């Protein structure tokens, strides 16, 4: 780690900060993943040099920080351009910010540019119920330095709680990740809220649902469709945001860019709107389509959709960005870029929110009377967000509401600047940030994800089978559109009769397929899609609360631990995932969480929350809340895939012990299944087995696992599974390729190629942006398909479907098949 340096394409060295993220332990202690942080130059290409003789240059500017973990402490940070504090007894966000306006390296009270608004309202999460709005107060408990912190880039994790005045409203935990940069006057802030309310008014039953039961004594009846409370909102989100008191002269100027034309145009030209402050507030507000009814598959099949059904976008007016001065509209468009700047001509503050439109509603507001600058995650002007059900039809075998425990992470930039700064350029770097990537060959040759081929033009029919489906997903994500605060990143599963049905909720680790495609292609579009899917699934598609806080022991008094022991215990479902359903919070199921993509997100973006949520899921595996049920079938296979990724990222022995035990069970069950590692009921889950056990064998060198994978390949070659028709049959391409890798026997590769023939597709007559409707696009996709139709049911693996079944049939097969075709020189 001490022998890495970074050069521009013309050979000039620039400072960088490196962090060891993961190694090849336990088989090898060499580095597997490393983070390289640097400030980019005008060039787009860089060279990384490493080796014993390499001595990197040091940074000229360094961050100086202190973290006082005492109850009355907090953090003090000096980047060289700004200095700020966050106090544990403060207001839940930045308490004081100074800008070194005279560049003397010191900070005086005259250079104070922002402070907290007081009343524990630096950040807030307000609730609305029948008693009215209950305004929250923010309290910080812990502040930590995160992995990846150093002289050029330091990261702080701030954990706190929102409390309420009424006893019927539960406390709500929040986390802020704050990124600071040496010699820079901007910070990046990622804020994670947790909804802890009671979402609707249905009569609460005692017990558990059969699908997720941890016992069999008290099972909830699903026969409650006559309870009208399911469709009546209870605790609603009134508003969520971060706010500062700005210290600028009066008569300041507010500016913000609005994009011109349709909301569908990502790179549309912008017009900068400027408003002079008087005594009226200035607000930038982005709205989108109102909440619509998510149809069931039965609704679509019987053509029983109403005008308010999800996916029916009537016109462009459903997206609207407005700039208001007091009660008056100053400017309108369909889409705002997502940042606002307020300046007095000498100094200023810019606030930006990433995915401003895609994660609507969003808002940024300047209140000149109270000198408040507010960034809204959910603006109160949009009206409340409620989580009641739209109908009382069964979904995933359940009639329930699991909205409690949903989280959402929002990314902000705060830029404190002088009058000479190029504000627009700096803000755009965050709200439309460039993507860094190594060459696709670097990712694939590293073997961190096995023998995977980079994208190329050598095998067009197979490459089309991958890229056309990802392009189809991207087209529908934009045009349906699959946008909104709790939706963006995800997409629908089934396309039927011109309508999309059921949110995917990441099955089968869709975000990892998108990360894989980014690594194979280097296309930043897939980086954005993958990151959005990972963030959505780790936040919305997981259970995060009730959660007992972690005990750290930073307080000297022994009674601190006993007070901690008396706190309520966590839900047993902490860390389990949500099933694909008409709405994200309608259904849970055992074995319905995928962390492989979260770990990839952690490696490729440095997102600490990804690893945090993955560990929460891993700890649930250790608890084994479902007894032996948890250790059978696809639950077992998926747990091995998840646990091997988690162990590889953390190297924690507790995960290795659990992983070893589960691998041992898989090998034991193989013997009583004739050599088949996969129970016939779950033939489609072949990739869980191959990806999980292959990585286990890769990092441990376990010979028994290699033999088991070869034995399994022999079984699926000779006894192909057809229990889910093509879902299971095509999923066997992956184990057949491992059989060829481990044995060199040509029959395995030949059989994989034979089964893959039906995956080939020809050329589409148009590019995606030329299609006017999904129906037209879908017709052309079906026209180039070689996939068979189902013998008696809806064909969910066809080329016009989503990414769920696609993972088993295409996503975890083709990149690896192409590798072996290249190795064998097969054209």
C-alpha cells in the first residue's frame, strides 16, 4: 500500500490517497481491492504504478480533524479552505462553518458563513397523523471516522435519533456520512432516514405470517381483506430535510438552473434563473407524477386497470419544476438540474441534491427572514407521503404492510465559496458526477468475479442478448418512468399486455448484474443504474427497524452498558429482504435478500452504507431465525453466495464460521441428491450455487468443494432440470462451464454451447432512443428472439421481460460462456 502512485496520461505524477479494501486472504495476503482517491485534472486518462520501487509523492494540502467521542464532544474539521464543527449536543447537522475568505489559514468570527438553526432542527423528519404534524428534534449520539479516511479525503459517520413530542410516535434513527476534501470548500453529505411509523389503520393481529414465521404457535390470518384500515393512512411523512442558518449580507441573489424541454432529456440545455431576495422565501421545487395504484398481475391479465394505475403517464405536465418567490411562480419547467446558490456578491453557499428529479419530490429553499437554507428530502409543500395499501388483494401469499423499517439515503453537496468561484462547474460535478473506471480487461483479468470476458464485438449474437435487455430496462426506467423517492433504481418484473407488473426488489441480485455489465463495458450508464439499484435495494427493500443500537463502550461509567441492555431488542427480521410485489412494502419472504451487488457497490464506489447493511443481513444469517428451514433449499444456496461475499469483504471470523457450516451442509445434501447440489424444486438457483461455491473455492482452495462442483456439473449435463422450464434449464450453463474449467472435458463446454444457442439474438432495426413506445420496442425484441415459449404459462424469460428471470437465464451465464469461447477460439 505504500508503493502506489498515480500519473496523468502524459507522465506527470499527482498526489493520491490509497486504502487497502480487501485481500485474497485466507489463501493469499496480496491485495484484491484498493481505493485510490485523487483530484482529477483536465485529462481523462490516468496511469497507476505500483511495486516495491515505487515511492509516491505526498499531498501538499491535508485535512486536520479531531473527533471527541465524549458525550459532550463532537468533531472539528479543517480542510484548509473551510473549518466546521458538529457537536453531539448540537442540532443534528453542521453547527458552525467558517470560510477562510482572506486566505490567511485562520478562521475568525467574521468568517462565519453558516451555523445551526437551533432547537435541534439542523436536520429533521416530521410526521403527520390524525393529531396533526409532530415536529422532530435531532440528537447525535456517535461520530466515527470511516475506512478510507486520510490526509486528502476524510469520511465521518454521524449516528443520531429524531425524537417526537407525542408518545405514539416512535423515535427514528438517522445516519449522516460526511465527506471532506483537502484544500476544498465543499463537502458531500449522505443522509439516511428511517421510517418508524405505523403505516395504516388495519387491526393489528398477534403473531407472524406463515411465509416468515419463526414459530408455529401464533400465525396471522391472511383473511382480513374486509378490514378497511389497510387502505387508510396513519403515520405519514410531513417533511424531511437538512437546514443551515446562512451568514451573508442582506439583498443577496439566488440562482438555480432549470433544464429546457422534456423531462426525459438528461443532457438538455439549461437556463439559469436568478431571483433577488427581499422578505419573501425563494424555493426550487421538483414534483413528479402523483402516487398511482400498482396493478396486480391479475388486474393486467383481466384488463381491469383504472386511469390511476401505475405506469399510465398521461402527459408531460406530471413532471414540474418551479421557482417561487413567496406565493408567486417566477419560472417553471419540467425538470430542474438540482442545485441552488445564494450569494451576497462576496461569499455564497451552494446546495445540490443528486437525482433531484429521479428521486422526486425534492426541494431547496432560502428563507431571508430567518436566514435559513433548507435542502428538502421530502418537501412539506409536496403534501404528505403515506404508506397505506392501495388494495386488499393478496400479494406474494400475504396481506400485510411492511413499510415500517424502510430507509432512504439522499446525497447532498454543500459548497461554501467566495465570489470568484465557478459555482456551476463545482455543483455539476456532484449532481452529474463523472464516472471513473479501469479498463474492462483489468476487471475481468483480475478474476475477482471468476472467468468473465470483457464486452467485445467477437460474439455479437450473445452480446446483443445481454446489452439489448439492459438497454430495454434503461428505456423503461426512463419512459414508464420508474422514478420517485422510494422507487428510483428499481424496475418492474413482468411485461404483459402492454403493462409492467411487480417491482423486482433485486431478485436475483439485479444490481450485481448491472455492476458486472459496467465492469465489462466501462459504460457510465450502467454505473449509474447499478448504483441506483444498490442504494434502492439496501434501503427500501430491506428491514432496518426496530433495531437495537450497537454498544461501543466509549462512556466510562459501567451503568452505560446496563442501560443499553434494558433497551428494546431488534426485530428478528432485521436484514431480511422484501419479495417482488405490486408495492415495495407489501410482502416479505425468507431467502429474499441479495448482498453481492451491495459489496460490489462498496468496492467500486466506496459506499460504506452498502457494507453496513450487508453486515446486518449477515448477522441475521448467524441468528438462524427460521431454524432448519433457513438451512435448506434456495435459502441455503443464496446464504452461501451472500456470506462468501461478506466474509471476503470483512475477513471476520464469525462470518467464516457460519459460511463453513453452510458449505458443509451443501456438500452433505449433495450426497443424498445423487450428486445434484440443487434440490429439484429450485433448479433456477444454479447461479447461487456456482457463484457462491466457486468464490469459496477460489479464496480457500478447498478441494472438496472443487470436486462437488465438478460432480454437480456432471449431474446437470446428464440430468438437466426442467422444473421451471427454461428458468432452470438455461441456468445450468453456469455449472457446465465450471465442469469444463475443473476437468478440461470438452463435453461440458459443448453442452453449455448447445443450451446457449437459444440465447442468441440478431440485430434490432432501431436504437433504443428511436422507439416511441414500449409496445413498439417490445414487438421488435420478440421478433429477434430464439427463446421458446412456455408450454402452459406466461413466458417470463422472453426478451421483452425484466431482469429477474434474465439473471438465471442470461446474466450469470453469457459473460462466462464468452470467456471460454475466447479461450477455445470459438467464433
